[in-house]
């Protein structure tokens, strides 16, 4: 409401009004409560107190501000009662003490320590682990610290929950998830570090010299997925498709190098055409085929605490898509087992972009869309991370109930986020344009109140670190 509608008291004080007991409006001098995301205590004349959060502020002529916010709960002897908020005609507004802000997170059972609350550094910003049974969207432009911050969250999930994760890692950001950093070895983090060290973390990398190769068994793919690998259309390529349909019963018993000769020996023209297709695509040369070795799906069935899939080192550009399709097919086909798992997809635009139209890209996107729409009740939960929300298919983005936003300077991206995530206060979302590296905004079910935070330091070593520009020593003579 406008400041002219509020009889302002003496300097350094602000007064508020609430008609419905859920939201409040206020007017204040500039030194009063006037920052987006700020937690405030509202004191009624009868002595009752409530905790609130400012989510919109407008500067007024004459050196005053007005704004509004949400009531988070009534403050009593037993703590914070989120259902006990009440309307009032007038209340004094002051900045909340750290102990009051702490009640917001403690009452909600938020235990995932991701950093400190901006403007209240003494308060730990925490997320609610139980609310990762919803899909989560994580975004931030290049240089915002997005992948580093995602690593902080993954560490906390490993420390505080028994929720297994499979992590699609295109840039090797998480391949050192099992290695403690210098910070992770410090005394203050000793307990968490010990817990991390006890977790079962598997890192699978493209074959080559890898001790734990990232492999796929072709015969375990669904028939539509096999066709996508071979770029077969069931109608346009119906003869080859039908040949593959019948051949798949015996293909698993043969090594890859035996497949083409066997097809060529067939009297069927379709079999010989299929052999030429496999040869032209150089599929036999791909290094991801498991043969008799353990496939990625074998490992995921064991449900390690975290399975990191390093997708960035394959020689053929389609191999990472086959890995993604094999894993997603496996999880979807076994969905009725209802074994919860968090599917973390970093740089999600690689797998979820509406612009990708190749057979494998379409197959992967459609499977993720299916999991986004129907997987939640089966315990298949997505965590999608990307630089550009507009690069993620809208049918996937619209299913996310949690959102984390780091620095975003694109007006188009902020507009997209505001439209998709109406539960995130627009004024708080707009603050992301001025974020420093490592600052984040959280909203949705996994946080008890929209939170602006500075991310904590990771316990484990970050992989995929940017290459630094080499500098010359000062005073060095040119050669």
C-alpha cells in the first residue's frame, strides 16, 4: 500500500496491516524493513508476535518505502506455528533476530545445509530433504557457480538422506565426488566428511583405460530405442525394422564383430541392408557396448548412494545419448518396483531441448518428459540443471515444483522463470540479476520460505574446473 495510507511513526520504525492473516502490507522510513526477502517480526499492540517475510518493496516520494510480504507463523513459547497466523489492524515491524529466522527452518524439518541466509549470515540456509520427492529445476548463467552449488546440494543429500542418485555429468564436474577437498578435511566438517567417505559412490567413465567403464547392453534397450540407435523408422524402413525385431533374440549371444557377418550370410535382402546400415554408422566401433562386462544398468540396479555417469569422453557424438536412453529406459521399465531414485541431469539442455530433432535426441527427451509427467508417484524424481530455462522443453519444466536460481541477467529467461514458477515472488526473483558468484534463490516445496542464500564451500573436490589464463611473473622481461 502507499505510504500516504499509513501513519508513519518515528524514524527507524515501520508499521504494518494484515486483513487476511496471511499477507501484510507496510509503510516505513528508508531505514526500516525494506529489502526483498528480509525476515521481519511483527508485534501487535496486544503483545502477540508473528514472523513475516518481505517479498515486494516500492520506494515512495519523501524518503519512505511501502511494500508487502507473507506471514510465516505466530511466535509462541513452543516455537513457530505456521497455521496460527492472524489478521491485525496495526503492528510494529522490526528486523527479525537470527533466532527467530532459525525457527523457520527448524520448524519445517529443513536439514540440508546449503549455506547462509543473505543479510543474516548467522542463520544457516537449509532445504527440506523430504521434498525432493518432487521434480526440481536448478539454473544459473555461465560463471554463476551453478555446478559448484549443485555439488553442495548433492553432498548434503549424500550426508543426510538415503536417497540414491544417478548423475548425468557431461562436463566431469562430479567425477571426484568421492574425494575430500582441503575444506572437507577441516575439523568443522569432520562429521560430514566421515559420512561422505562411508557412502557408496560409483564413477563410470568411457571405456578406454577406465577401471569402471561406462557401458551399455544393446539387447536391453527397448525396441523403439534400438530403432532410434539405428535411425530406423518402423514404417519408412519397415523391412529392416522387422528384421531387427526378429534378430534381437539372437543378437545378445554374439560378440559385436560377429553381427555383420551373420547378417550378410542371411538370404534376406533386409538383413543385408541392415548389415550395411550398422556398418555405415560404425556402430560396431563404438566403445560403449558391454558384451559380457557389467553394464551401467547392472550397477544402477544395485542402487549405490550415487552413480556418476561421465558423458563427456566418448569418441562418437551419439554415444552419450545411448547411455542416457539405456538408463532412463531401465528406470522406467522397472518403475513398478517403486525404488526411489533422484535423477540428476546437469546441463539438461543437452537432453531436454525442444530444438533437438535427431531420433536419439527425440527418444531421450520423450522419455524424460514421460518421467516428468508420471514418474513422481513411482519414486522417479528429476533434478534438472541448466544455464537456459528456455532450452528445456516446456512439458518438462512445467512439472517442477522446486526451483533454485543463481545469477541470471537475461530478461527473457527471468520472464520464463516467472511464468513457469508463479510461487517464486517476482521481486525476489529479479534480485538474481545482481547476484555474486555463489549466491542463489530458492523457492518451492523444498524450502520453508523463499530464501536468498550464499552457498557454502564444497566438501569434495570439484571436477571440470575452468582452465586458468597463464600469467607472467611481474618484472619478467619480454623475449
